[in-house]
């Protein structure tokens, strides 16, 4: 059967990988086109379902340096339920993944599941067929007989088929020591979603609540102290060590504050511009730090960290003045 003659899949969100239009957060060529796999799929899943994902990003003001890495940020389930009536909770993967996915899609829900990027074609420029990396995807449509899956991943909607379908969904025998994937059920009908100014007001309250729980001490200052200690060993290590460190630190922080700046502009309009501009400085500074580290040569970290710490203080103070 030729491609054009294949039976059409029934999309949960009414989307199609061939024509899908990303949310502007991903389509506007930002410094970080992708943030992290989980947050990116929530952005696109909400967008495809008719919601405004910019409303859910207030939690990012709580980004902190955790000792050896920055917070791996994920939208809090309670925020998603309050703003969009979307309920996400863990489920037990005791059945074959295609059967679980098909059953939930049939009743208007979906599943978030951790798959191996080695079998995800949209990662062709990174890990596809080259590296085994766990990554979260959200199912949008499935045809088990035809071995096809439409899935949200990173910054868009994509198709999986054939051998990639079988291996990603673990249809071939696995070693008994291999753990089952982590799976979550996504209910898109857990109440009435907020819209318009009601959504904006709730998002403002959510941001205020998270601001009260922001780090008590400047996280960039603590990151700077750790970076200064780790830099000699990092520069002596291999390229793989550098990439792992950069992803967990400067890239994670930069991507988070890129989204936080967009949230401030959406929520506060002109009032949010000073805070957003300060967070833009964080994004640019983190990106520049990544490039500087990639050169694998000693450099003075203190001046760069001081600028980042000052920008963080300014961003938090501006948001607090307008929201709390």
C-alpha cells in the first residue's frame, strides 16, 4: 500500500504531523528551541488541545541550583489541573504499551511515556540511531496494525513507524533486567478549563504563590562557587562530560528563564517588561557561558556569574513588586 493510501489515524487533538503548527514558544527561533523533553511536550499538548501554555510557567521563578545541577523543571500537576482542568498522574504499565495508549486515546485521554530516543526519528540531529537516551513523549494517535504512532516530543508532533515503532514501544523481547518505562495518564477533562481574563487572573495568583517560594539566596551565586571548584576537572574531562555538565547547569537555567520571560510578558504586558528583560540577560549569559565552556580553556568565572546573579536579583524584585 502506498503512503497516500494508508488509513488515516484519528488524532486526539485533531492534529497531523505534516501540517502541525508549533506554539510560538517553539516556533519563534528562541535561544533554546527546545527546553526539556517533559515541559516541551506539555507546551505542545496544551497548545494542540486549545489551551494557552504560557499561563502555566509561573513555577519557573523557583528554579534553583541543587548542588550539582539546576532544577529539572516540570509543570506542577496542581497548576495544570487548576488552570486547564488537566490531570496528570502515574499509571501502572502492566500491559503492552500500544494497548494502553489505544485504550486511553479512545476515551479522550493520552499517555506520557518515557521512550528511547534511539528510536525517535525527530532526534535525527542528536540521538536517533546513535545514542540511547530516555525521553518523554505524549501519544496523539496510534495504529497498531499499521505500526504507526503520532507523538508529541520536544518542539512538535511527529510520526513513528515500522521498526522504530516496534522497538520504541518494546514489542520485541526484552532482557528480564530491563525495567518497564515510566508512564503517566493525562486526563484532559478533569473539570472546566479557565479561559481569557479568568485564566490570566489565576495565572497571576499562581505566579504570586511560587514567588513566595523562590530561592531564599541567589542561586547563581551558589552555582558560581560550584563552577569555580569544578572547572579544572571539567576542562580536563572529555567532550561527553562537558555536554552532560552544560545540559544540567547553564542550559537548564537558560531554557527555564527563557520560558519565564515569555510568561512575564504574557501575564503582565508592559509591567512585566523589566523583569522579562532581566531574564533575557540570564538567557544570554547562560548561552554565552555554554560557548565559553565549550572552548575548553580556563577563564575567569566570577565576572560572568556576578552579572547573572545581579540579573536574577533584579528579575525577582521586579516580579515581586508587581505580583505579590
